[in-house]
């Protein structure tokens, strides 16, 4: 297979803490990267991954269709819509810039591959703050976002139910899979294919779905790409790398 270029945008965050020690206190800031499991899973694969952390995406995410088309597939993971809508030229200087949500819509329609991975700032997200509902990006996806906080926390864990185990993305990934600890609740879009779901005890919500949009393809994985919703045993499972490699192979029109 020819090498395919993939852009992953998101999966980073900064935590600020205040430490109290008797009379005294001090603050600390920690930077986190959440996509290391995927980066490792794609090492030595036909996929050339560019990892763009969330804080960089505000300015570095392409502002032209041609810039997006430099990639065979784009992954949005734990990245709210505001990061792409509020470029610093808009937010700080009141200038106009291209709408990158519309550009992503056009990118898919013209033949690109797009995946949205679940998380606290994916789909509609925590407190509804991810804000992908009713956007041009949502229109391309195999699922529809709810208009409110869509997190489903399952601390006891759930195992995926495979709906279409013969699909190329799920080839060789027989159940049971390691457990997951949560997902974003979504609704399957008309005409989309549901490949895997949560069991009824965990709500029966879509877990993995795909569709064609225009000349392109899109995929939704409503759980995480790594801890916490996707625990370390899932990362360590040999099927983890296979799942993501086969997903990207399908997104890049490899079948």
C-alpha cells in the first residue's frame, strides 16, 4: 500500500493546579498528550501521521481546501469546534478568516477521509461545549450529535457488540474486545452503516459507524483513543493497532 498522509488534530490539554501546604501554596501547570497510543500503533505502518496538538490547531490547522487536501485522511479527536472557528485573527483582532468547518465539509465531499474520535470535547461533549451539533462537519458524519452534554460514563465497563463483523474495518477482530469505560451518545445518521455498538445495558449507543459523503468517507468512533474511556488493557490488546490501521485503510479508500 502506498504511504498515506494522515492529520490528527486535538488530543492534548493543559492542567493547572494549586498546591496547599499548610500556610503556603504554589501553582503548577502540566501539559498532556493523549494520542501516544495511536502514534505508537501506527509506527511502521503505511500511514504517515502528523500529530497537531489542540493548542496548535487554532493557528496551524489548514485554512484552505488545498491545505486540507495535502492529507488523505483527517482525524478530529477531543477538539471542540471553537478551536477551528476562533482563529486568533477572529478572536483577538476581529478579522475574517475562512470557516474551517465548511472547508472540512468540502474536503470530504471532494474525496477526503474524515474521522471523529470520542472524548470530552468531541461530538457535543461535556456540558455541550464541543459544539459540533448542526455544523457542516456533523453533516458529513455517520452520526448526529445531541444538542446537550452527551457523555455516557460506564465505570463498570462494557464490551463492544459487533454488528457487522465482516466489514473490512473489523476483519480479524473477533469479540470479545477489552472493555471500554464510556462514550459519547449519538444518533446514527440516515444511510450510515453501524459496525459496533454498546450493549443494551450500557445504552445500546453507536460505537463505530461509517458512511460515504459525496466522493469521500467518514467514520465515527464514539469512545476514546486512549485512557480514560479506552483503558490501558485495550491499548495493549493486539487488536488496537489493527483496528486503527484498518480504519484508516478504509478511510483512505484502500478497499
